[in-house]
């Protein structure tokens, strides 16, 4: 009985760690995400494509000196004055 409790506890801790990381929620489409657009075979760090999350909608990159250049169903394209570091890009 104690072994079952320990296994369930370990699984719960693992699930909480995975959800806190955010990758699981982004991969499931629940949180928004942004990626650099590939132009001529190279990633352009000043041009981003953002996908809409079911829980948080589209991210707002205006505080990173970016502006929307195109709207598509489920996607927004942003042009930024300076490259946005992926760890700083809002994912939610």
C-alpha cells in the first residue's frame, strides 16, 4: 500500500513539474508561443510568428517595441526593432 502511495506521489510531482515548465501546455496548444520566421533559409530574430493559445489568446509584444504586421487565423506576425530573446518572448 505504501508503494502505491509513493508511486502516485512521484507521478503527481512529475506532472506538476512538467506543467510548471510550460512546454507541455504550449505543445498542447493551451498557451501561446512565438518563433522567429525563416527567411531565405535563416531565422530572422526581428520577425516573429505567434500562435494563439486556447487559454491566453495571442501574446502582446508591444512592450518589446514590436508591432503587428499581419493577422491570419490562428497566427500573428510581428516585426520588432531589435531581436527578441526567446526566453524573454511572452509565451503566455
